[in-house]
């Protein structure tokens, strides 16, 4: 597992909790609006030194009783085969886990749910699950992508694990009709729109 960033304390990444945030390197999407390209593109994340996991665990041990949980974000955490082991090691220290995911790896999500590793899951819904629309936003070519996304949605719906679905509204992609369709589709759950913030590189 390659860790590209570590925020020691956050009040905004897990509603109602004080948490640390761990960012994994690598992602299978190429969303043009991504605000973490340094965690997505190999040519960028290979220029930075990985955060030492021993340093992270020592910090988490020292903050037991103060922090409520740890958020694992990215990049895309579910592309890493050793994600379950990472979560298990953090839970052994005594922390709850929130997982951020794009939902493209239902097999890993199922494993996380089945083994009760996540206490909360937040999944990004890029747009309505129509293949060409989804592929256009994600910047990849995968004809099974929407099937994977739908599988992940269903897994969360049936899991019993608290979760949220969220969509970042993009000026050139999401119309008022799109918003209406998404609201109607996910009216049964904790679903929210996020404001688009344009990424500006240094």
C-alpha cells in the first residue's frame, strides 16, 4: 500500500467526528476535475516520497481517546489488494473506519462489508449510470463500468453499514434534468450534491 498523504486532524471529512485522513496513491479513474491529481497520476505521485506507515501508526496510537476515527481516501483505496489488511491494522489500534470510494471495485467493497471492516462508506456517484456519460466523466474506457457501479450501490443498500452517496456537480456535464434524475433515483438514502471547485495547480 502506497500512502501519499496523511492529515492528522480533520473536522470535515466525517460528519460529527474528529478524524485523521489517510490518502492512498493510485486511481483507476482519470476524472478531469480531480482535486488530487498528485495521488492519481503515476508521473506525479512517483515524484513524492510515500508516507511511512510506522509514522502513521505511532501517531494514531498517541491520539487514542482524542480522535474518533480514520478516513481512508485517495486516489482510489479499493484498487489496492492489501486494503483489508490496512483497515484491520488501524482497527486494532482502536479506531472506526470511514472508506471513500468511487464504487468501481464491487468485489473489494463486498469483502470490506462482509468482514465488517468499514463503519461508514462514502461512494461517489459521477452521474446517472449510463455508460457513455459515466465514461466521459471518468476518462476511461470500460463497457462494464456502470454494471460495477450499480453492483456497488446495491451492496451498500443491502449492507446494514451506514453510508452516503454523493455527486460533484460539474458545469459542463450535469444539467438540471440530470440533477432531477439523480435526486429521484437516490431519494431512499443519504445522498448529497457537492459543489465543484476548480483545481488550480501551483
